[in-house]
């Protein structure tokens, strides 16, 4: 049985670590609509699917060119 999730949910901290950005940058991108709102996780938490985050950062790279 394969329990590996090919599209895991990530926290803001995990995204920042993977992308090597500060949390301030992450939330600034989110404020400007470059990163979509996350999905609710618990009472106050948010999570983002890795594929959604990857697409958002790819879109940001395409706009820089």
C-alpha cells in the first residue's frame, strides 16, 4: 500500500523553508493575491497544497520576465 501523498498540504513555515523566503515575504505575496488563500486546518491554521504553491511561484516567475 502506497501512503505517500503526491500533493501534500504545507504550512506557511514549510513553504518559506522550501522556497527560502521570509514569512513576511510569504504574507506580502498572499496580501497582493500572488498566493491564494489557504484551506482551513483547525481553528486558526491554514494549509496550501504543494501543487497550488508551485503554480503560484511559477506564475510569479513568468511575470518577472
